């Protein structure tokens, strides 16, 4: 499994008034330093900016992607649910005798 961190370059879906949601432009930077330079450039403003503005720091969002090589890696990477965490915490409080009585051993 590989963990990839990148900074996604986004744009406002409403390029006239800027009232739309942020959507991906299809570009990303591998450096946290480079991404703000891109969105504050005149080139970005002409192509992706809201009318009359340049981009700002809100046009960059940090992303993490886990790339897996098998279904098992996918299953192992899934976060544990709140219920599962509570169950594991409760089980950790049981002694060996309690586990045996409950049929957990």
C-alpha cells in the first residue's frame, strides 16, 4: 500500500459571482509551497478564477490517497467504526474469567 499526499487545485463552479461549490480542476501539486503559487498566478486567474479576481488559499485543499494492491489491503485500510472502537474498549476491560463465561475464548 502506498500513501500519496498532494494538494489539489480547485476552482469555484460559479466563475461569475463565486457562489458555487469548489470543484477539481484536474491539477494537483506535490508540494504545499507550490500550490498557493499556482492559484495566485495570473494564469490561474484567467483560466479558473472568479471574474475579476485571482485565486486564493481556499482554492487549494490537502488530499491523501491510499493506493492498494489487493482487496485485503483495502479491507485493512478501512477505518474502524465508532461502534467497533467501543466494542474493543469494552472487551479490553474483561478479565480471562469473564471472557470464558461470555464464550469469547
